[in-house]
């Protein structure tokens, strides 16, 4: 897979990482580092927003307007369902409702509302020239990136549960250990097919900008570095939790429950 053209990469990075303070939302604020699903939607929405701003600027550049506009419109049509899902999820997360205007999310995520470079800036011209090529790359397939992030979240949860299982087998004994072993075996029987599906997807579609060169290397490092601790009481609670839906891999990428809004004065 080809690398992102430097000029385009620099512009999109600046758009997606703008750190200006945003007004506090009704229920939540900040980036959702504790929720893989929401964090993924934040990144996808920010990427889509940056591409939209760039495409709009390119329409004002006569040499690149036709090609960049056609490429963007085709890309936007392909990605529309994924972008709409991101808007709905982020609306639920921040505002308690899927019916939210994208402009409200732009403000909430503190994204830029316009490009910095002047219309005649060389870096903008270079980005516009490479936009059609860039949008055809796999890294800009938002639906594929969503599937990859979901699969990675499932593998991470499986690694964490495996580490906690190893730790707790050394803390539990007798009937408690037998009960835990049965629960973990049942959990694996139920969740192993989904883990295999996630692993197979990542082996086929490993992203070019992933944190390791291959899925196998990433998974090996993940299992090597994931550690668990806790007391015997913690292990008993973990063992019991294996029976609950929260431990299922199908829920590793679910949306957090809503938070109540502020109490009226």
C-alpha cells in the first residue's frame, strides 16, 4: 500500500489534531480514551471533516477543481453511511441524541472550521493535486477502518481476559479454581469463533499505519505485555464477570451508556 503524500498528510493531521478549547456539551466533554468505539468515531469524523475542508478549498483552485471535486464526491458517496453512523454515535455520546448537526460535533471536538493555508499557498496546491490519488487508498476507506478498529478492540479484550485468567489461576484454589476454570472454558467456547473472525480480518486487512508491521507482530507484543493483578477477591469477581454480557467480545466495541444531563437550576 502506498504512503500518504506528505503535503496532504500534514494538512489532515493539522485539521484532526487542532487543540482549541470547545464549549462543554450537555453530558460529556473531551476525547473518549476509555471507549474504543467512541474514540474510533472521533477519529473517523475528524478525518472526514478534514477531507471535506480540503475538498472545499480545492474547488477554489482552478487547476485542481475538476479532478478533486469528482474524486471527493465519489469518496463521500461511498463513505456516507459510515460518516452518518459516526455522527449518530458521537451525538449520543456527547449530547444524548443521535439527531445532532455535524457542526455541533466540529465545535465539540475542537476541529478547525477552515483551512489555514491561503488559497494560493504551495502546500495547498500540492495537497489538491494528490487528493484524488489519496482518496483511492485503503487508509481512507472509513468503513474498512471501522471494521479494523472493531476487530482490534476484540483482540485487546481477549488478551486482557487471558492475562487475568492466568493471574487468577495462581490465586484461586479448590472449588473456586474449578468453578473459574469451567467459567473460562465456557467463555472461550462462546467467544473463540468471534476472536478467530477478528484475527482473520486483521491478517487480511492490516492497516498501513497500524502500530506494528504485521498483525502477528502486534498480537504477539500485545499478549507479551498485557499483565494482570489483583487480590483473591478481585479474582472471584473477575471469574463471576465471565458470565456477564460485558465480558463478551461482541460488546467490546459497544457505545457507552448515556449520562444524565445537568440538573436544571
